[in-house]
C-alpha cells in the first residue's frame, strides 16, 4: 500500500495495547487526543482501520496514523462498519434494509448505496461491489469488495473462501430432532418471488442446512378469539453448506417450524411478539482473498430473540 506523505508510520517492537503504544510514540499525546484519532478512523494496523483503544499489538505490526482529516465516518442507523481495509468492508446490517436495489435505477436506500456514498467521500473514484446478500428483513454480517476484480474472485470461490457462516433464528414450533441436517431441492419462482422446497431431486438446486436448537420456551399469546394459546419458541443455530435464496426460511418452514415473523413462509405475523423477521447472520469467517489469512467477525444476537427464550 502506498502511504500518503502526511501519514505517520510506526513499527511495533514489543507487545502492547494500541492506546498505550500511540501515547508512547506520538510525543506524549493525551488519551483524549488518541481517542479522537481512533474515533475519526485515522489509525490503521496493517491495512485495516482500527477504532479499539485496547486492540492488541504484536512485534512486527505496522501502525499508520493519518495526520489529515481522516476518513469520513459512516453514521447510519441501519448500517455499521465492523471491519475495513484497502480491499474489503464488512458491515452489520439492521432489518428493513435491502443489500442492493431490487430493480435497476431504484432510488431506495440500500446497504450498497450507503457504502457507495461513504467510499466516494474518501475518494470520488472509489467503488464498492456486492459479494453476497441478505434478505431485507434479515440482520447481520455482510462483506463488500472494493474492486470489481475482488468481487468476481470472491463470488467464484465463495464456497472455498468461507469457513463459517452461522445464523441464529427464532423459530416457532418444536424442531425434532434438536440437532440435525436439512437437505432439500429448492426451486425459485421469480415471478411470485417464492422458493419451493422438495425432499427429492426435482431439478431444483440442492440446499443443505445444519441446525442445532440452543434454547426452548413456551409463551402464552393472544389468539383471534381473545383466548390465550401456547406457542413454542426455539432459538436455533444454523450453519449453511449452501447459500440459496431464502434457504433458512424455507428449510425451517419445511420442518413445520417457520422463522418468527416470516409472513412469506410462516404462519403469518398475528401471534408474533416481535415486529420483524427473527433471522440474524451472526458469524462470518473467511479466508481474506488478498492476505490469505483467516478473518472472523461476529455480531451479537438481537436482544429481542433472547427475551422470548429466557
């Protein structure tokens, strides 16, 4: 990476926390000033922007401090950057936000449009490229490439690069057995935007989901006749072997345990105590296509999921 002339480049000789290292190396800079540098995203460790004051440094690390105004900071209620380097941006998306516009030319705000505006504030010629997607109502981790070349590479070798994709779902019903593998063939009806599942090979795409029930609870909910009914809720961990459209939602529905709040494949939203689709991309782990090192990111399970099974 070519550094700008005004950058300060510091080499780490012994283990230290980032805050202590910067205070020692930046002429006795005050803690408040160091925190400001971190908050302005003006500090990199290697090629990655780092904002944690307690980030552990190791001998051989290179810390770069920009003495300019720093990168523009992304502030959006539905999208947060969790990792950024010269090649990739990993974000945590909130429900209700599309990854990319459903139709070309749409003016709807998406994760892609937010990030595109963000990178162009840094460099008018910069671009951002979609690697994979999450449904509009699914929250959690997404990775974007900073070049078209990287986008094509990651899409082509996605299954080889990704070492862990873990989702958490709040499901309605009782999954039996509590741990297992769901294998079906999925066919997408693009006209109606619905995916159909078959337990036998009917010419669709094979889809494989491994699941494990983590917690179970029973809740009394209001019914249409004003009488209380009991609903089983289960917090389910899911690992994808394939990444088909709506895969988790269709697979859980095929077991009679749809994702809570799933109007498309579930029982409707009448009895749901949470006004959202309860599906969250918790873990994304993959081989970085440039450094060839394994990187792992985790997003906390939404609190409302845990409340129903506590």
